């Protein structure tokens, strides 16, 4: 039996052990269930972000989210997220650049 990859060792197409995108969670494979879950996750992070920045990763695999029966719900979830002030959509590289710009320079 092959063991799951450890954090930091996953190939680009795999999630680290114990991590699974909302849209791939077995009990949420019905797209209508995944939409409110994604919105609930976002709204909690948005509330938490009142004091500091938060990141919500949207893992989008074309063969999963591009399926006709899921795309409508994904678009609806994104539309709901876009209704909130101050929400930004960034790539991982853009998040890193933002983070590095926020850090204080190290002491001499």
C-alpha cells in the first residue's frame, strides 16, 4: 500500500496528505452542496480578515470544475465572493510578492 505524500513532497497535480479541495470532498460531490460550503468558508475567512489578511485557495481543476453540472455553481460562488469589498484574486506568486512587501526589513 502506497503512503500518501507528506507536506512539501506532493507532485503539482496532488494535494498534500489530508488536504482536499472543497469540490473534491466525497460528501460534496453534488455541486449544489459544494456552493454553499465554499461561500460559508469564504464568509468565515472574510470575517476573520477584519484584523489581518486571509487567503482562501480555490483549487480549480478543469476536469472537475469544467464539468457542465458544476460550472454554474462555481460561477455563482465566485459571484457571491466578488460582492464583498476588498476581495482580491491573486496567483500564488502575487500573494508572495504582497507578503514580502508587507514584511519589515530584517534588523541590521
